[in-house]
C-alpha cells in the first residue's frame, strides 16, 4: 500500500475521513471519531496505527479471533498462512485449527508460490496475446465481408441495369 495515500474510514458515515487505525479482528479502518466507540465496544481487539505500512501489518499478524501472533507458518492443505496458535496441538479457544494439517515455514513455500504465480502470469499474457491476434484477424474478416458485400451489391445493381 502506498504510504502517501490516505486510507479512509470504513464507516459509511465517516467514509470521507482519513482513518488513523486498523482493527485486525473487524478488518476495518477506523477514523478518530470511530476510535472511541470501537475501543469502548471492543476493548480486546488489536488495533494498529496506520502510520505503519498496512501491508506489513496484514502480512505479519494472524487475523484469527484472539490471535495476534506473527504469521510464520503455511498450511498446505488449506493454502493459508498460520501462526503458532493456529497449529497448536492444544485445541480450544480458537487454537489448533490446523494442528492435523501439513505445515511448513512460509519461507519454504515462498519461492514455489512465486514461481507458480509467474508461470500463471506468463500463461495469461500468452492468452491475451492470442486474443489480440484473433481480434485483429476478425477485424480483417469483417473488412473483407464489407468489401464482398459492396461488390455483391454493385454486381446486383449492374445486373438489374443490364436486364432493363
């Protein structure tokens, strides 16, 4: 996210006001007016000052309710980032959702995911190129159809003139 671009409040009433905080549990941006109400209603929620890079906040910390641990694991079956509480063998209070899954460190899958994404992007670029070529070929066909239509029209008119 661009640090110079201001994030707006998620509230419909304050949508034009710059947000100052982000709530991890609610996944909302909070302006100064909403901050007091939010902190009174949800004192246990984790909020972050938006002076930090929002991408850093979202990538580094778990979004699960009651978790604020750093995301350092990756659950392969669910294709999801996890924290220590997510993979805990001790279940309860939101812990252990991925305790029976195949888990690895983020760094172990980062390069693989990056390469797969780059391959998909290349494939989409190739498809886009083929579509553009097809569009150009169709344009040429339409031009030829118009030319043939005009030639046929002229031939019919000429034939009508000769038959009189």
